[in-house]
C-alpha cells in the first residue's frame, strides 16, 4: 500500500518554497533505482538447496540392475571387481562397457591381484548371456560369485 505525501498537484512537491537556508536546494527523488532485488533469488536458491539436501540420499547412480531374490544370502565385505549384465545383455566391468571376448583379459589387467569376480545380472537376462560370461571368466581361472538379494528385502530402485 502506498501513501502519497504531496499536496495534490501530482509533482510530489509541497506548496511552500524554502529559501535562503541549507534547505533551499531540494533534491528530487524521481530517479529510478538501478539496484537488483536479490531477495527473491536468495529465496529460490535456499528452497532448491533444501530440496536437494532432502533428496540427495535417495538418488543412487549406476547401472539399473534388479538381481534375483533368493532365500539365503551370504554377506561379504570383500572388495572384488563387479561384472554387470544389463537387461539388454550388455556387459560392464565396474560400470564401464566391455566386450565379452575381452572380459577375462580386462579383469586380469585391471585387477591383477584378484582371483574372484562378482557377477551382477538382471533377473530378466537370458540365461545364455549369463552362461557365456561365467564361461569366459571360468576359462581364465577366475572364481565367479553371483550377486543376489534376500527374499525379505524389498528391491531397491536406482
């Protein structure tokens, strides 16, 4: 709500003229303010920051693979290379695409000290593709371990 303090003539000046003193020279306040109002910008940035902080722990990055669910799952904390088979049958070594013919050699060169490999395959992968990967890794004398999910746990979405 605005308040007009003028005398009604529309120019914002009062009817009296002061003269002879320091008040004789009046400044006109009709200039345009050339400063940017940053309050709305700060409000939007803070809201986006809060939204990001609340949703950051939910977001997981990587290949989307829904592993099969089984009754018993052995927990392990061993750090091994992970070979992933996607729904479309693509083969990845630690989330980097790799040719199935070069898979064993890639594992041996990138992880020379490891004798075992985790295989994480989507539950809808054709059995033949999984058998080919297991065969290729077995031929190079790598111990193959399959990644599964317990029955009582709900599948996580990525």
